[in-house]
C-alpha cells in the first residue's frame, strides 16, 4: 500500500520539474543591416543599388553582403531579431531559407518606400499589425507590431525605423505619439518591447537644444518626453517602473557604462540610434521578465575594430564588396522562469553606503549616507571625495563648506550623469570627522593604472607628465584631452608639462584632464 505523503511529494516534484522545463529564457535583438537590396530593379531603389550598373551592385556584391549578414545572424543567435533596411519580403524569405534555425518571419513596408522592417524568429509569430504614420510630402516606414507566443504567453514587439535627422524632430514626435497611443491602450500588465532604429539617442532631450534645425518642438523629443523614457527632466529608472501611475518606459542603454553606450558612430562620436525600450510589465514578476544587466552591444572584431564600425563600403558611389553595416546589433535576454524573474525589490532595497554604488544608479530614491569620505581635492567651490578602498566622485559647484584633506559623513540626496561624468549635486554634512593626515595617498600614479579605464573617472592622478599640443597631452600610452573652463588656464603650446594633481574627467566620448585653476 502506497504512502500518501510519498505520493504527494513525487507528484509535486513532477509538477515542479514540468514547470521548470516548460519555462524558458530567450533573447531579443535589433539590427539595422544598412540597405539590403535585391537584384530586381524597382522605382524605389536608391541609385547606388540599381542592379548591374556602374555602382557595382551585382550578383557578386549582393552575395557578399547577404553572406556577411547571415554570418552576423548566426553568430548573434538571437531567438527573435528585428531587422531594419530590408528592401523586400522576398529578401526576408531568402534570409529565412539561409538561416534554418529561424522558423517564422514578418515584414512590412510602404509601396513607395525604399526599405522596410521585419522579424526573424525561432518563437511562434501569432499575428502582425501595422501602425501607419503618413506625411503629405514624404514616405517613410510603418511601425511593425508583431505578436509572439512562447509557452502559451503572448507578448508584442514593436519594430521601429523612424525618419532620420535630415528632418526635424516633429517627424519623430509623430511616430512616438502614434506608438505611445497604441501601447497605452494595452493592459498595464501586458508584456511588450519597443525596439529598432529610432534615429534618436537615448538622451536626445539633453542634446536637442544644441540642434536648432532639429529642435522645432521647444525641446520636446519623441523618444524621451513622448514615450516617457524620461520624467521631470531625468531618465526613468528601474525604481520608477512599477511605482509611477503614468505609463513609463525604461531604455536599456542605462544598463551600460556611459562609454559603452553606442551602436553607431557619427563623425567619430558615439551615438545610440538603435534602442530596446521596455514596458513596466516586464518588471512585474508575472509572465515574462527582463533579466537585469543582460543587455549588450554585439561587437565582435569583424564588426568593430580600432574603435571603428566596419560598415558596408561604398566609395565614389561604387560598392567595394566588403564590410557589414554602419550599425551594431543590440541584444537583451528575457525569461518566463519564475526563479529568474527580476529581483527588483532586492534592487530597490539595496543599502547604499559606498561611492562605487552611486555609479550604478541613475537617480536616488531616497537620501543615503556616505561615511568617512575624504576630500582629496578642492578648488574653489568644486571638490573630489573618496572613500578608503573605494572610488572617487565629483562635487560640482556645491563644496564651499568642505576642506581639502578632511573627513566627513555626508547625506546625499541627488546625483547626476553629466554626459558621462558622475556627480553629486545635492548633499548635507552630517558629521565632521577631522583632518585625514595622509589623504594624498589616495592619488593614483599614471604608471600603475589605465587612465583610459572608465572606472577611473574622477580620480586624482599625481605628477602627470607629457607633451602639450593643440588641446591634448601626449603620453606614452596615447593622448588625452586637456580642458579648462577659462582658456588662460591652459598650458602653453608645444611644451613638456607636469600636472601635480590631475583631475581625470570624462565628457561625452572623451577622457579628459580637467584643469580647475592656473596653478594646476
């Protein structure tokens, strides 16, 4: 006679194993392939892609371009990949045939448009829908809304390719408005992903003011203020995702260090036209969850080398038969496994008491205390503080009550990323701990560290030596920009110089030495 308790245990074990096998991880990627055209002459072909002309777009160059793309698709090995700049449905079918790991595809474009958008998927596609965005004088692309099903769970991905910056921001705002209106009608707990080539940087709202030809909406941008990836002039953080009443979205670029945020280069500068943007439901621990910190840029050496993206080469309007795309693929991981769902509660409740932890935050939800911080550098109203065996951070224009070489306990209420440089912008002194006699021991030596390592920003480098020329200090390991707010504080041209205390700073895509005063 069977023991009922033993039978129950076995039954529960079988159910648990069944659920574990039933659940699954999967990856979602986005890739602008840079104009994959076929060899059929259509009225909408770009001039350099009219087949069998002087442009050298022919069977040979087409097959090189196609095989290069197939290599990327196979190596990337995403379960779902959104593609932009594909000319035709026939090309999507050809890609499906050439990459047998994929079982499903979808595609959409306007009749008079040169290129369209599509998906290749190992996961079942249930349905497709088009969000049609039209303009009276220009034709662009629809937004492709595709519904997928995994383990009886349906979710949507919206594939975007917004108008380029040849036109003003109002064009992209129209795309964003149509997209937001659509997703805002979905149930709050419905899982969806917004991705593709938005032709917008994740931080567009910070730079649009400097582009008068683009800024025709008083600083409003589609990707930020319309899609609500920012609120109150700051980025939506992980903490915001389940706490805000309004529909907000989280941009996965925030998962990476500032210097790693790029999928494209424009005039040598890092840009992020490609984005993966997540809905609140992907953090609610229900059906599908984003796996924290799984987002990355796919950049093997054959795609990215010597800080250059190895794009498809066209010189003098002629195809050279080499290269891939001017964009890099981006990819993120998701899961239906309950055990792997996001530990946002743990993330939100993590006690912050180290400077290094501030570098992992977009914003602070509440005030935090930093104890035993030492002011290792002070110039005017600016200072750099550091904790023993931890990182340094910059206090900008708010350090008048601090003294160099002294220790304090601080209550920090606000932090900021100023184009890559982490700053504390609001704090109070909680306790004065007295003078720290050996504070200069916290200075770093250029011989012992990599000054081009992003994690060394805001450190003080001692006795930095090099040759100064045209705004750069030339060192044995390369050159670094030298910046001073006042030009008279810069060194004389073509001179060997020594900087006793060098503030290792960062601005946009460049490391730099920040000179606060002439004495530096």
